[in-house]
């Protein structure tokens, strides 16, 4: 198994700062939020399913105003007195920092070696939801647990799609023999598994078997596209657990070598991070390669196609994030090992462009998630640089990080996950 699939991303979130002044309260700006497929109508059954605005029931029109204010907010540098008058937060509700599950702008993190997925409020840095043990020494794949997760995606209906990649021998001193998981699961907010493909602790390529799944997304037709790294294939699985499409030739120029991600493009093609072939490729549904980039890359961990046609690539072996235009010229790049205290080779594993132009990076072996602006300045960080842990503001080799509700350059899930219409009590 390739150790690079355990690369993590660190996201940095601005801490709430209040500058005490005679006539003005100054707050940091949070990230831009794009309303997509999620329902932000948080309700309470205690009062007849009324909508909740922070710590009180919403007044008429208050909930919509709160959502609109959140959509306008942008995560940039801290506001200064001279810019406060133009800050979107001047009109935002006072409860914007409240911890709420599945709130647009929260950050969903695959905390790989802590065997968990966490959802973090970027303002307070509180964990508002988690799944998994949070214990790096447990090898317990099964209900309520996930091992060595490399990817977590928030679907509609508050569901979470998680890849249980597992841990190879030697990945952790506390687990010298490694731990096999090999499941892709969908869990609800309560942590119950509502769908599963693959069997806990079982490795294979037969139906309902996987070998180190590293990435999974839900397609518009509700099927799940799985990057099955150890089997060198990309498979599309329907909710009845049937493989309806696959790509993974055993030889020739199209053969994959430890693929690490696959995204469905708007044109119907698939963009694949072909990690150990040191390239990103775009293939048609028929399996023809129509585009590729492999210039000076080493271990491509992730690739996404941006709305302007550019491609964002995680050049993990060089601790390098690179954006190329349609002519394959580099227009942006960032090295995650150039900051103070960095691991010399943090091997970042995931990077996505946000709707406000910033870039979220899972900086795996720097044990952090960071968000940088277009000039490479860090505007947010979650996790202590190059320091593992499981406490507040601590991570252990985070592998992916996504801002909930922001699917820039990614495959957005359908507005209804459709899992809730099935009974998967025995996945």
C-alpha cells in the first residue's frame, strides 16, 4: 500500500477577535459561503418544528436574513477599524459563531490516524460533530468506527460519505501490523450506517469487496464513485451494490498505479489523480484519455477542474500545490513545507479552491488544515503545525478537508441523497 494516501490537510480558521473600541466592535470575516444543496433550516421539535436562530426561535424573516448574511461573508484577514465599516459582518447576526451541525462554512476533516471524521466550526474551532473512535491505537472496523479514513464528503440530508482506507503495517508505532478496513460507508448525524460497500477487515476485488478505498463521491444519479486504490481501479456502484461502470486497464497507457481521487466533470468525463504514475488524467466514459498533465510531478494525490477551466493539482511528493491553465502553464503554486516549524516533507494530500478564491489544503504530515489566499498568506489553520494530537485544535495526519456547502471544482452531490428511502440496517 502506498503511504501517500495517508497525507492530511490542515485548515486554518480565523479565531474570533473582538477589538474593544468606544463605538465599534470588530470581528474577523469568515469564508464566503455558497448556498448549494443543503437545507439550512435548523428546527426544534419541542416548539412545533419552529426554525432556530442561534439560541432562540426565529422571528418572522430573521432566518432568511441570517442565511443571506452568511452567504455574503468572506474569510479574509482580520478586520481593522479602517475597514470595519465595509465588513459583511457588520450586518451579520450576533449568533453567527454558534456551533450548528451541517452549517455552511463548517469544515469537514478526515483525521486519518485518529480514526475519525470531525466537523469543525471555523470561528470557534469547536468540534460540532464527529464519527469514529478518535483513538489511534484501536483496530475496530465496524459499526460506529472507521480506520485510517482518507476522505469524507457531506451529502444532502445531513449524511456523510466516508472512505475507510485502513492503515498499512508500519504506518503507526501503536499499530505495527496495520489495520484493514476496506469499506465505503454513509452515516447519518447519529453515526448510524445507512449504506455500505465493502466488508470490514476483508480485502478483495470481487463484488462488495475493496482494497484500500481512498476517495468516494456521490454522483448526480445517486450512485457512488469509488477510488479503489489497492485494486488500481475506479468503480461506480449503485445503491443496490452493483458495479455499473469501472475503469482500470491492466496494461497500456491507461493503466492506473495507486489512483488517489476521481471527480466527475461537467462534460461527463472523469478527472483522476493517478498518484504513482505521477500524473492527472481526464478520461471519457469509454476509457479514452483526452487530457493529461505530468510535468515535474511526484505522487499526484488530488486533482480538480476549476470553473475557469484551470486544473488544481496536489503534487504531494514535492509538498506542492499547483494550478495550471488550459495551456498547461503554471498560474499559481504553493509549497506547504516552506512555513516555520514545518515537516520537511509533509506530503499534502488534498487541496480545493473555495468560492471566494482561497484554497483549502490538507497538509497531511504537518498535522494541519490550512486555508491560504491568492497570495499564499495563511488566513486560517486548524491543527498545530507538525504536532500530532487528538485534543482541541489537534489532528493526526489529516487527509482531506472540505468547506461544507462549497463544491467549487468538485462534484456536487444531488439535492436528495436518496439513501433515506432505503433500509440498510444490515449493510
